C-alpha cells in the first residue's frame, strides 16, 4: 500500500547530548495484525517513548528538533566563519571532536526520501539527499565538505545555490529558500512540524488563532469535564489598558487599541462565571494548548512532537489525545504524534481499550557510560494480549529507575533532621 501525503518513516541521530552512538526511532509497523483495516497509510501515526528520569527521552526529541532548527535557520543564523553551535556527548572527551549526525527517512507523495547531515564545531562535514522512485535510489545531491555531487536527474539550479552555501550552513537551508522545487517538499515538511517541547509551543495566543479553533477547543474542554461551557474574547479592563498605554505611549496623540483577551465561561451553582486565562488551572491550560497544537497538526497532516505528554494531564485525557492520532476517521491526513511520557498507565488499557499498540512503544535507558539507548518493546516479542503496563513496572522491559531504597530513605531522613523539609499544606 502506498503511503499518502508526507510521513516520517525513521529518524536517526548520533553524538547529540546523551545520544552517543546512533539511535533510531522507527515509525514502520512490525505487527501487521495490529493495524486498523481501514488505515490508508503504512507508516505509524503514534510513537511513545517511556523511561526513567534522566534516561534521555527528551534528548531524542531534542535531537529531532535540532535537526529541524538547522534545516530552517542555519542559512539565517550561522554567520560566515562563526562555526556551529552543537551539543556533542559530553561524558567522553573523544566524542567532543567527533561529528554529530542526523538522518530522516520521509515519504513524500508515495516516494521515499532520505535526508541527512553530519557536522562538527566548524563546518558541515557531510550532507546528502536521495529519493527512491520505483524503489531505486536516486541521488539528488551529496556534499562532502565544500565538494558537491549531483545526480543525473538533479536540476541545474542546484549548482547556483551551491555558490551561496557557507561551510557552516546546510545546503538544504539555502537551496530551498532559493526556490529549488526538488528540495521544497522536504524543507516544508520540516517547516510544518508542530512542537510542544521545552521552550516551544506556548506562544501568546493571538485573537485570530483563538477564533480559528474556538468551536473544536470548546468542545474538547467540555468533553474533558473541566467545568468550562464556552470560550469568549473580551476587551482588556480599564486598569490594564491604562497601565499599558502609560508604558507604551509614543507621543503622537494616538492611543493604542484595546486588546482582546481569551476568557472561559465556567458552569457554577448560580449560572455561568467568566474567568480569565490566568485564572485557569495548570491542567486546563495544558489541555487547551495541547488541543490547539494537536488540531493544527491533524489539519495539516504533520508531525506533532510533545515532550512529557502526561504533564498536568489526567491519563484519560492523554489517552484520548493519542486516540485522535490513531484512527483514520479522526486523522485522515496522517499526522504523527511523537511523545515522551512517564505515565505507565498509557502502556495498558484505559476504560477497557488499549491506548498504545505494540508498534507504538519505545523505551530509553542509559548504559554504564551514561549514554542513552533507544529500543522498541518489539525487541521483547510481546504477545498482543499481555499486560504491558504491569510487565514494564515489574522491570521486564528495562527502562525503569534502579532506586537504592536505603540511600533514598537516608537522604530524606538527613533533610528532616536538618529541618530542610517544608510541610505541605
């Protein structure tokens, strides 16, 4: 079956933060019997990464985000001769001078494409792109330092972009911005990825963004039993407006317009009460922002990358979000949810329904050198009916913290003896 649209098949990275050797995340199915019969795509639409604290889950996503950042911004951000800002594996001095590498396999309108690069602190060491029409590899370009090779079918315009490419800038970043059509699809795929990772995904909402998804997001909040019955945009109050005018007055005699703010109407004993965004619980805000970003990915058919999906989110709600991406009826464009989580309940059944299939589950743990290893649950050949939540918590798959109970208790007792423990109220 042909994979429709633009979907990630695999991501590989090496020598980035805690990823010392190459680690690979695959989104191709292992168990054909687990796939929905009406699924129009072969690539998986969900991948969940579980593991102990500090095992490197977030670093897998960070490597993916770093790759996307370099593709989108190296042309603009990396000044000539300024080198490259990267994060090699720091626990082995030998790795500090070794290149870091990043590779994706992406299907674009039924044709597989491989794009990757390796870099050090100074320059792009290597960069390449291949396509596989009729399942035969076709070179689009291959760069080694400042030497470029092109395939016989590659457009001549790529050679013009080569002249604009600095040693510390990705050729893809330059050529795609130079309107080279053969590279635009993979560049736009990176551009379309939706992120909810550390430092990303919580930008201030503009009124137009709120209006776009008001109906669906309101339905989501109602369904989640938050007590919210509606969302409205209200003009800022007199005090807030006066303070902002005083701070930003430009002296031309024209005051700035009043801003509109998002408010939520809550169900109460005496009717509905309207509360501002700042008055919402952390869980409600997290659900609202996650929902907004998820709808953006589902509408566009792009990856949605979420670090700590379960943060301030009840397992029932996290499971429902995952299910939005699993089924072709709610995800007809093949958007892909890639997330990390500590919540072992997502490995089991919630309300009698399996949240994640065997193909969806990945783990991270660190070896004796502090390097992250990423591996799928399929390595353990799990049966479809086994209780994966219970087996994971029992340590059958690894990727759980090895806690020294006596040392843990002694450390806590020492803090209590010193009076360095605040009482919870």
